[in-house]
């Protein structure tokens, strides 16, 4: 079994946390961009009915 020092564990947790933050930011940006586009699409469909 490989024993990690406290600083190595902390570095792993930091990298994991940064990856989660990056994914969250990308998801929020995509939802905000696509949310507007989808809303406009539904508005256009409702207007044409």
C-alpha cells in the first residue's frame, strides 16, 4: 500500500476541487446560453401556433 503524506493528499483534494469548480462553471455557462436559446425557440413556436 502506498502511503501519501498530508501535503500530497491535500494536493489531490485541491486538484479534485478545482476540477469540480471548472465543470460547474462550464455547466452554468452552457445552461445560461442554451436556456436563452431554448426559451426563444419555445416563444417562436407558441407565436406561430
